[in-house]
C-alpha cells in the first residue's frame, strides 16, 4: 500500500519537477551556493522551456554575466602568464557563451575593450604556429604540419599562404604513396591515394593525369554472353540479363566496365561471327575482339511461381448501437451497446523463386574464374476484410467482445482499406530478378578485388 501511494505521489510531482518554475528554483539554490555555472545552465533550461518566464530570464542574465566574467578572468590570467593558446580558448568560450544567451534574448555586457588584447594574442599565436608549421613541412613531417595549418586556418582562414601550404601538407604524402602504388601496379591503392589528392586539389602536380592512367591500366572489362533459359518462363533470360547488366553498370567499383549486349552483337556481326560459330577457344576469341578480360555466362535453371487461391472466411465482429434509457429523475439518456455481426476476411499468398547458375570466365586463359548458383526470391501476401454495414460503427471481435481500443480501431481501418490484389507474377519476377542481379553484382565485385590488386 505504501509503495502504491509513493508511486501515485511521484506521478503527481514529476511533471512539476520538470517545469520551467522548478528549474528556476533549482537554479536559485545553485546560485546561493555560489555554483554560478550550474545555476546559469538551470536558468537557461527554464528559459528554453518557457521563454516568457521573467524570473528565468532575470536569473539567467544575472548568473550568465558572472559566468561570462569567469571566462574573461581566465583569459586575463592566461595573458598575464603568456599562455596564448589557453587565453584564446578562454576568449572563444566567452564569445560562445555570449552568443548562446543572446540567442534566447539575454544580452550580456561583453567587454569589447579587451578585444584588442585578444587580437594581439591571436596574431602572436598565429605567427608562432605558422613558423612551427613551416619547419614541420620542411622536415616533411606532413601529418604534424597538417595539424598546425588546420589550427591556423581555424583562427584565420586566409592567414598568409597557410591555405596553400596546408594543401601541400595534405596532398604531398598521398601523391607520393600513389606514385609508389602505381609503379607497383597496385591499382586500387593508387586510385585511393590519387582520388584523395584530386578531391582536394585537381591541379596538384599531375595527380589528375595519373588517376586517369591508373583507371585505364586497371580497367577490367566484362562482356555478358547471352544468358540461357532452362526454366519454363518465356524470355526470362532476357529480363535477368538486362537486370544484371544494369546492376554491373551501376557498380561503384571504379575499374569495372561492361560491354552491353548491343555492342557485343554489333562487334560479332561486323566480324561475321555468331556465338554458335566460334571455335573451341571462343571465350578467348571474344575477349580479344571486345578487349574484355572476362565473360559472364549464366543459365536460369528454375523459376517457380506459387500462388494460393484467395481464401475467404466469415468472422464475428460487433456493431455499435444506442439504446434510449430513463434515469431515476426521469431524464432520458442513451446507453451504448454492441451486437454481433458477420464480416468476411480474405487472404492470399504468392511467391517466386529463381535459380541462376553463372560462370565467370577469363578471356586470357579461357579458365573459369568462378562458378556458383544464386537464388532470387520475392513474395507477397494480402489480408483484408469486407463489411456490408456501417463501418464507422463496426469493431473487430476479441475474447471479451468488441475491441474498441485505439490499436484495435487502427487495425480495423487498415484491414478495411488494405490492398485487395496480389502482386502479379511479372512484378514478383522483377523483384526476384533484382535480388538475383544484386547478388551477382556482389559476386563479380568480390572477384575483382582479387583480380585487380
């Protein structure tokens, strides 16, 4: 009983503890204890919760001014001891605090007269940091120099030639690593390094040209040979090949290139060759014609479409109605009641499963680099209800009668307005094909990580 009473009291008290007035009271206690920073933050929270709270605004201005003075005192002390970086941090804290309170309508008395001292300290710090950064750069300590130049540019984005020297600190080590990787035919590492350089500065040395050369030298062209269809679904191989082609062309692997079907057919036609007319070494022959390093062959082995019949069943629900009553004083009122009613529930399921066996063949050796069977699946189901009466008075049934809660009403509305048509076999085939194409794309990209260092 005591626990229940305590919980009930907490339910009443807690909302009040989180209100604007409560934060003002807590701020005042902190202020009395001399904890001005904590007091100012509590007053700030009170203002955020209720900007019209005058006591919160007054308390924030009073405590906030003290906090600002503390930041300025830290600045003065650091200046006196020639601790320039500490002084700058204290000044920036003061400015940030002033702007924070200004944003909620509290104007503090900022000591603008000290700004000249701040500028003097800042310039001295910038000069010393700039000299140190240049020494680090001359010693080719690029990472350390980059840290120094970033700190300089944070204080002054246009300080002397710091932007250009910062650029060198960032780009030069990456450029050098890129050159080493390029000379070792480590195309991916070279691409990564040169890309970071050109993203920062496209004009840095010959990084843009080197990046283009790396992409050209490491390019891996794949030709898709006409897919075969071993399933009973007509023209499925054309759809799957198109989806795979689109997936590979959309690959984020910078070295992957795809010869589309039209180009393949045109080249073979120009050479007066058909796929059936190639020699036993036809894979190598096609590769030489197309400049392709690999061929992708695939056979759709199965395509199973399953769809249940539309199931229908009668269910018991409830309809609300009113009954007129008369109370002891002779006044009329209406009592809500529920009568049982019948409604129909419908459900249906459908799915499609596609299996595809692929071969990834090197046109350099004619060997199968990889072979696997992948599966694509898509499914759909519908469930809805139909009621011939007044749906606004209609409720689903439960173990104890009508389900009138908000969750049950939402479920009722969803079922009444639910989709009533199962997705077509063509739509499911497209989805399953997309899943299959994505898997095949991932498999090819995985192989390329090994084939292209």
